[in-house]
């Protein structure tokens, strides 16, 4: 196994003073190589894969006892860059910068925070756009089928690679929350606490339907080339942009869309009466912007693989019952849902809570009021921080007490 430090390839000039005292500051993406032959990982399908390169970032310091580590599982289109900036001139901080840092919800003065790009992703971890060592060409359509369980197997191996026997907590929202649940079931002794945000034990039929439309947009793009487009001058950017537009609608709520956009026109006060005018309304312009920005940072094949993994995830089917799946661990749970999240509605969070209660596990549940729909766990950090700080503090104190008692 090996570890190396990455250097950002592109930097946009901004005011360096924006890196303030509440930030973790300048950070670097690191890489670990796991599952090197002949010790390849065995995927849920039975296929073998290795070596696997994992892109990850860490924040804060690991304690001498190695008992203060928290693993963050990112959502569908996230990556390992949770907090801080890659350079003083970086345009944007990490995607959860408001939550991770000194004195914040995930307090880096106290905890050692880890986040890794998922297997099959396109931000440094082995995925379809990486070179297949057997052929010397990008994997493309030959990359093996993936499941959420495979993501977690890689995360778990990374934690062991870092010399950590047991995590204080694992936390994630949406697809990240699915990883949290799978971690509790697949590696029950590796975590002391599990924080599952805006997620569920399975995706609804409606969620699968939206994923289906997004994948269809990608596959029918003339530049898709059956997934082997890396040697082509243009990839399936149009299809990927459409997929992002469709998905982004599911992340918002009706109330937030109405408040932000309503029926306001993008240019002028009168209709253009043109069928081909695709950005006449502000909401149309916003979705097109989201789509065009997305293709700059994401790979179409990764989108296909990761959304299909979400579709297949079904904790109850994998273990017989939710009670049996979640009862495998002694970890404490914090479950949150959001009032306007119709992609992962509260009823699904309550299903998790009922199973944990039936399994006689420690569980705290809160339905948070927010107008922002599924994206609430990313956009409204303060109420989440108020929940996390005492929950993690109690978990940490109990862990220290048990260690002192020799347990």
C-alpha cells in the first residue's frame, strides 16, 4: 500500500483572505493504493478488482489513542474535498466547509475527519475513467458493476490502512447515508456511532424513475459510444447535462423553487413566443446553468454506475429484515429527515428508527423543518450542528470511559 499527495491542476485567482480562522485552511488530496494483486477486492457481484487507488482528505489530528476519527461519506456527485481550500487562490472551499472545521459541527480541534471519493467516482478514486492496468486504456464500459456495499468495503479498508481500528462515527447524507447504513451492517464493530441524514434503507420507485431518465439521457447521447468515449473528441456532455437537470429538480422543494424563481422571466417582462427559447423562465436558465457546470467536473460513466448502485441498495433485502441488519452493531444512531424532502421522505427515516428500536439500539431521531428540500442537509448547517455537537460529545465521552474501564 502506498500514499502520495496530489497537487491541484487548476487554480482560479481569488482573495486569499477568504481563508479565515474558522476554516481548516489549505488542504491536499492524498491517495492510497489498496487491494494490490494478488489481494484484489471481491465485489458484491463476485468480480475481482485491484489495485484500487483511493483519493481522500483528512482534517484535524488523530489522537494518540486513535479514537477520535470521523468518516464522512459523500453524496452522489460529491468528492473527498469536504472542507478548506486546495490553495489560497482556490475559487471554492470544500462542499461541507460550513460544518467541518475548528469549533464547527465536526470540530477539527477535537476530531480527525476523513472523507474519500467513492469507488467508481471520477475525482481521483479508481473508476471508469481510470486506466485498466490489463489493457493500458480507460476501463469505460468494461468497469465492473458496483454496489453501495463495494463503496463501503473500500472505505473500511482505507480506515484500516490509516491505522484506525474503530471510528468514533461515520456520517453521510443521501447516498452517503446509504453508505452509513451499509457500514453499520457490513462492518458492525468498526464504528461507535452512525449519523444518517436525509436517506433511507432503499430508494423509492419515484427515485429510481428519475435516475432512469437521467441514465437514458446519457446513453442516448450520440457521443456516448456505448461508454467508451474517452478517446473521442467529445463525450456525452449533452446527455450528462440533461441528467443533472432532471436530478437537480429532485433536490429542491416546490416552496424553494417558487420562492427563488416563481414564474419570473429571465430577460424582459414579455413572452418571446418562440418554441426553441429554452431559457425564457428563470428556472429554465438555472437548470441549464446547473447542467453546464456539472459536465465540467463529472464523468458520465461514473454517473451511470453510482445511480445504479443507489437503485440496487436495499438493506432489508440484503439481510432479511431491517431489524436484523441494523441490530448487528452496538453503535449509537442519529437519524434526521427534512419536512420538504420528497426524494427521501420522513416516513422512510421513521422506518429506520422503528427497526433500531425493535433491535434495542440507541437511536435519536429529529425531523428538521426546512424549505430547501433534499439539499437541506447541505444548505442549512446550523440546526444540524446543534444536533451533532452533543451527540458526538456523548459518544466520545462514553468511548473514553469504556477505554478507561478496559472494555
